[in-house]
C-alpha cells in the first residue's frame, strides 16, 4: 500500500492506495480540484459543501457521458440488426449460386461423357452419316455445345464470387 497526499481546493488530504495506483488517484483528484475551482466566487463557507458541488459537477458529466454511451450502443445494435438481415440474404444468395454452379458442373461432366461416347461411336460408324466429313461436323457441333456449357458454368461461378 502507498500513502500519497492529494490536494483539492485549499486543502491537502492524506490518501492510502494500492501500489501502482498513485498516478491514477492523483489524476482523479485533479479532476475534482478542477471542478472545485469552477465554483469560483460561488464557493460556500463550508468545505464539505464545496466538495459536494464539485462532486455534483462530476456526476453530471458522468451522467451525460453514460447517456451518450448508451445512445451509441443502441445505434451499434441497430446497425448490427440491419446488417444481420443483409448478411443472411447474401448467404442465401451465395448458397443458391453455389448449388447452380454444382448443377452446371454436373451437366458439363454428363455432356463430356456423352461426347466421348458419341466420338467413340462415330469412329466406328462413318457410314451412318454417309461420309466421314459429316460425322466430323456432328462432332464439332457437340464440342461447341460442350464448350458453351463450360462457359456458362464459368460465368455462374464468376457471378457467385463477385457477389
């Protein structure tokens, strides 16, 4: 424990505090002294009355600070509530886009498998289309279709990450 002397107004007061708290106690005493000095010529004859008025000044400031802090806290809570709804909406949208992307990728894989099967079948059935050139045209169209499906999936994925 430490013993210090603090001054408020014209008087000094001995004060016992915990080790390391000396500077903090002196700072608090300086705040009280500042309010005491604000009384100026309005100081009363009783020292206790003057200290009471200084304490009332501090209590008034504290009450105002608490009111401001409460209002700020309410504003923060209101903003959190507003943004919480938007967050849920965005999460839902992301989930929808992710599912769409997964379906598109499944379709791409199915089309790739179908294309591979058609290529395999086409390599054995040139006569089916009348000439080898015609089967190549069908293969090219199928490849274009698969490329378009992949581009659509990529666009969906890009749209999902942009949101």
